[in-house]
């Protein structure tokens, strides 16, 4: 009889914080830049240089902790994690082991309508390491310290997840919380959100956890899903063959869809942690904590409830709009300028999403001004342009952020609202198409569609379709 297994998964998620400067020095955190240009004696680990803590890092960590229902450690400190690697210039990393800033949190995920709490063991602050670039041509490795000292928070979950679907739901929820707080852009492709997967398997019903492996090098949700599926299969095969799973760190190769061993898994004692002697303990006063609480923005879950009650939008629209903080901000800013929520939602859900997909871009990269969308909606409502022209103008707004009023004026796109001139055009079209008139009078109502089309062609799409239908019906029923 074949045995049934379940997967037990915990995550360590590193998030690069959106501060302008590094955690312990004044160097820029900007992504890119020529190698080793965003550096100074502190972040390159020069002897005698002293770190000074960036206050904003502490506030972002507190904000994420509060949003994930954590207890905030009001007296916390930094520790040194000692290890030797070329991208780690001091030969230690400043992190938090004994007193992390946030502990005992949880977030709720929803997978196919099933809600579940995922525990958060802790969130701690630390500095990032540099980056090694392997030059195959010269057969050497080069090191770039631009990323060294960039502030990170590491969010360590409890081993509460049982499938790739739960992992992705947890990561998406976490990413949106952090983005709504403005604490990070969480771009996986730029490394500002990275997840390490701790995974073990056990027989269904077993109480004890199996031996876990940790998988690194996961920079997309697709890679994370494939890595979980691949590692689960690998561990089951080992156990079925009577072999043991070794506790180790493995690197996932997404191109080959295979993981390979990097090193045996270290424990805390291997890093010889001790309190950092160059940094004073952090004391978070009740007032400081209250100030951070008071500054917390409306998060996605609260927005969903408010949109439902206030704007009466379909759940599908609400889900898409709140699924991106950028899109939600655009939606609210356009409404604030006087546009109706349903109308704004239609433009965002319809034309905006279509153009985003056609351009193969990220929704967060949409850059048109809410003022321009509000102006376009107003022009359509006032019948200054019709909807067909509106869509054409919106494409220009989407791609070039043009002012619709100026664009319509310069390109002569205003609707033909002169009823007399329009009637004259329609009379000519009716006179030139006797067959369609006969068909209409013989009860073929579709014949009017051809005459509407001819009118729109003659007016270069500028006629108001409602007015065209009204005038045609009047003329044809005489």
C-alpha cells in the first residue's frame, strides 16, 4: 500500500526597504549604478569606521510588524552574525538574533475560499551583503558593494504552509501589505523581495516534522512554485528508496528545474552571534510606537470592505483594483476629481488592463495622470466626444500622458453636435442608399446599422451615435 505524504513549508522572506540611504551610512540605496559607486568606508567594512542607525528603517520595520499583527519589541538590539564570504566585507553581518524587533504575528490567507492563518515567528532588521558577479570570460569573480548595507527586514514564518498554492497566497498578501505601507516596491526581478523556502515532508497524520532543506535563488512566484514541487518530489523519492533527507541549503536552477546542494545547513551557533558593540540598544517609546500606529495607511483588506460599501462595485472589479496599490491610488484620485466610481472602474478594468497586457508591462508602471482620465470621462459625459473617439484618445493618454482636451482640439476630434449639419449629412446618406431604406421599411431593422455606419464614416467618427440613431429613426419613419 502506497504511503501518503504532506509537505511542511516555512518561508524566510527578505524585503529591501525603500529608504533613500543605507541602514548604517549615508550612501544611496538606488538600484543600478556603476559597480562600487554607492559605497563608503562604513558599507565596505573599513577598519575603524562606525555604523549609525537609520531611523526610517526602524519605523518601516515597526509598520510591517503592526500590519502583520506582531508584538513590537520596545527594547531591542543588533547582533553580529559572523561568516566569511567575499561579498561580506566586514566578515560579519549586522542582524538581530536575540531580540528581533517584531514577534508572534500572523496574516490570513485565502486559497479557493478556504481561509487560514499563517504564523509569523519574527521580523528582524539587518544589512544586505554585496553582490558577486562571475566573469566566465576572465574566469574570475568580481564584487560589487553597492548593495552592501542596503536595509533589509527578514520576515520568518512558522512552518504553517502545506502547498505551493498556500505559499503563493502568503507571499502575495505579504507583498501587498508591504507595498501599501510604502516600505518597499517588492520587485522580485530587482531582488527587493526574495524568498528562501524551508521544506520537509512527512507521512499524513505524523506529528514530527521531517528533515528540512532550504532553497535559495528564487526570484519569481513561478520559480518558487516549481522549486516547491521539484523538492517535494525529490524528498519523497529519497524516502521511498529508503534513503535519508540531508539537512542542507540547496540552490534552485529554474532553467534546469532542478536543485543542487550548496552547503550543509548552518545553525545559529555556527555563526557565533554576539551583541554588536558599535550600536546602542534601540528603545522604542510608547509615544514613538503610537506615532507609527497613527501613520498606518488603509490596507487592502480595509479598502475592499470600504469599496464594497461606498462605491457598490462588483467584487471582481474591487479585487483587481485593490490588487495594486498604484491602481487603487489612481482610482481614488480620479474619483476625487468628480468622476463616478463605476465609470472610473470601467476605464481601469477595460482599456487600461487591455493596454497593460498588450504592452506586456507591469500595472505599477502605468504613468498617466488621474486628471487626464477625469477630463476624458467628463468630455464623454458632456458629449464633446463620443465613446469610440474616447477610446482612441485614452490610448494616447495611456502611452504619452497627453492632456485629452488639448489633444482633441488639436486633432479636430470634437463631436458633431450641430444637429442641423448632422441632419443634412444623414439626409444625403438616406437618399444615396434607397435599398437600405426599402429593407428597413420591409421590417429588416438591421438595415439601420448600415446607415449608422455610413454616417459615422462620413463624419470621421465624430457624430454622436445616439443622435445619429434618433435622426435616422425620424427620417425613416416619415
